[in-house]
C-alpha cells in the first residue's frame, strides 16, 4: 500500500545527458511486483493519476498479475522521480506535489482489504505527502491483529519538511508493526550517534516481532524480540545499479514468510535462527539479481532458485 510513480533514468552514455527512459516504480509498487514475480498472490492499494503515466502504471501492474481491486483513479498527475546515477548508486529528485498517489483517503480503502489481506506492507514516500500518510496510519491501526504488518520506511531525508511530525508518525507505525525492515542509512537517520548493534537492540525492544537491517554489499542482520542478532554476508555480483534492491529484498522477506505460513505476530516472534537465515538468504538472492539489471526489476522465482543453487556454498 502506498505510492506508485515513474522513475526517469538517464540513458547510459558518457558526458552530460538530458535524455531519460521512464520506468514504473515506487517502493510499495516494486515490492508488490517482487512478491508477484516470486510466486505469491499480490495486490496493490494506491491512487493513480488519470494521465499518460497513470495509464502506463496501471498497465504495468496488470502485466505483473497484481490484483488491482484496491486501485482508484484521481484527476491528477502522476509522481515523477528523476534519477541521477554515480558509481551505480542512485539519487532522486521527486516531483510529487498534489499528485494522485498523495491523495489517498480512507474512502479509498474498502472493507475487503481488511478481510482478504495476509500481509500488509507500507512505507516510503507515501508517509510524507498529502492525505496518504494519515490514510496509511488509519489502515495500519485497523489492520493490527488481522494481518502481519510490515514497514519499510525507505527514508528520504530531502523530502522531509516536518521532521518532528515525520518522526512521530514513524514511531506510531513502528509500535504497530510486526516486521520492520530498514537500510543502514534508515537506521542511522532514526537512531543517530548509535552503533548498529545498539540501535538494533533499541528497535528490537520497540518492534513487536522482528527487525531486519540491510547493509548493501555487506549483507543483512535480523533480530527478533528477545533474541540475538543474526548476520548474513551479501552475495558478490557485478552491480549495474542498486535501484529497487531494498524493495526486492523486502519482497523476498514477505514471500518467504508467506511460503512458510509465518503469517501471525506469534509465528514471526517465534521464528527460529534457521528460518531467519533461510529468509535472509532468499531475500538477499532476489536483491542481488535485481542489481544485475537497470532500474527496479525484481527477478522471477526460478531465477532466485537457480541463483541459490549456484551459490549453495555461500
């Protein structure tokens, strides 16, 4: 649940470049696509613009076999994100004031979402703009105890206009969530001046079940409430770019949990070290494959299974 937008990536060439290629994107949408490609049923709740890019987004969602019953349309433009690349790392300039995905209201969230959902995933730019943050919060609050709640804030400091209000919203959501996934950059912003170990322990006391920290090429760390940190090294691949890697990792986490029927707070809180290891490995493999190609392009399940077989010793 959350934003969908268009990433505009510069065409690969040397020197100054003002030519771009458009890709459907947005962290929640990337996660929904990743889950669908990995073989689990996936639906997406958002508001889409009634413009060229909005129609392109809807077509992309449908092409990826994602349930569209929770999509609504607004007489507004679609959000655009211009992407600058340097050494495979992306920075974003967002154009999203008054755009469709920032205009979600509780009226856009039907009762069937609360009865037909096993895992609800939220986060990213949808927590920063318009009426959508309050809608997401109300949905999360109402869903508590009915589905597994997952939060990936995907924090964009350059878009935060009201830091105190944003931090307060994140604290409310963290207190509700069952699975909290953060990048190391997210962790540093949320818990400044703390080591990763100290920050992880602090968050594990707040989050009801499990915290996962991604660290790029260095791998990932998971810690369940009352447990100890479990680390997994990253897979070594030739990176094209890292766009969508964190989203694909998150999709891998959710898919693994759905595969194993770990779909309640109690089940996630009791996840074994072996299950955590297998979950992180599956998610890391999916993210590594995404990094082999341009833009957010999550892999199919068969690709992940083949990759894991080829890296069985790791």
